[in-house]
């Protein structure tokens, strides 16, 4: 699921809608998701926000139904400037997110496992700070490969 071509550093966007729209377009153009993915991810984020109040670096974990995905992928993007996402669970608090993990999963049971691994990794402040400090996609790739597999 990890691919260096899906790791972006210092990505810029106006807000979470612009960000998820543009990142969804990248997944679509590279053949990972169906055209319906973008609308599905935006709708889901409105109803079930994915911002996480992690220590050190706030993250967002947008994902949607597997029916919109052609092949599995994790798109990772560090942000040039933090973008406000609503907090997962309560949908009220705003979080200044600095790293986005956009998931495209084809197997629903694997999605649960992957989310658990990511949440476990997100509990490690030093790992999140290391990801934020990476200056090239290989650095992020190496950390994620070590932590997730």
C-alpha cells in the first residue's frame, strides 16, 4: 500500500475540502480510486470527521467505503501550513492538522487492521515529529514501513 509516489511534502491547500479534493484527484489520476471517491471522501469527512488530537503533530485520517477504491493505497501528505479539521468522535473541536493519511482500501476487514496500526503509531509522539521533520518522501516511506509492517 505504501508507494513513494503517494508521499507529498509541504502540500498547500485552502482548507480541508480543497486538500481532500486535490489529494483524491491524485489518487484518481494514478488509477487507485474510482471517480466517485472524491465525492465520497468529502461527504464522509463532513459527517464523520477524521482529525485526531495526537501529541506533537495533529493528523487526519480520511477514508471512505471500499467500493470507491480500485487498488489499495495510503497517500501521505505533510502540510506547509496546518489545515483545520474537525475532531474525530465529537465533530466540534477544530484541530490544526499537519499530516494527512488518506486511505484507499479495498478490503473492509483489512481497513480495520490498518486503522488500528495507524492509531497505534499515532500514539507515539516521537514518530509523528520524525514524520513532520522528513525532508524527502524516502524518509517518510522508511518510517511508515518500519512502524506499520
